[in-house]
């Protein structure tokens, strides 16, 4: 390979690597990353990031039942705003709730409750109490 071709190949590799690393996070990642980080801090061996959408929603419902009415309304508004304009299932609601928990300063408390719920996962949606 000649020197100019080598430089061109190196430039293409550097440019494509920089482009991949600079990609903006999606709303899902902005909500899930802090949740997974907190799970890894509080109960890293439980792998609760692998809970099914339904199991995660059940834990969320129990947590939300103990919040103030104003907090529940803010979470419901966030879910409605994010998910009403698209056809969405539990995952959209769960991600919107996690983001609302983070914005309300409740994420750490929610993860504490999730860790105490007794679930352990061995793979995606392969979880048991």
C-alpha cells in the first residue's frame, strides 16, 4: 500500500470512529443509563436491567402507590406526553417513568425498592423472585 492510500485509509477509520462515538443518546438511553448505573451501584449481582417490561411495571406501580398525589400526576403526565403520540406498549411507559423518577429525584429510592423486591435475573426476561 502506498503512503497516500495509507493516510486515506487511516483518515476514514478515524472519521468513522469519531462519528460513532459522537452519536447523540436517544431518549431511551437518557432514561435507562442512570437507572442501570444505579442498579449496578445498589445491587450489581441481581441484573435487574433484564427484568421484563411487565415485571418492571409491577415494581413501579408499587413504588408509585407510595408517592404523593402531585408526584404521581407528574409521572402520569410524563408518560402521557411521551407515549400518547406513538403506538407504544409497556416499554414506553417504563422508560418515561424512569426518566420522571430521575427528574423528580426519586430514581435512587425507586432502585432501592426494586433491589429489595427480591428479583434476580439470569438473562433478558429470565427473572425470578
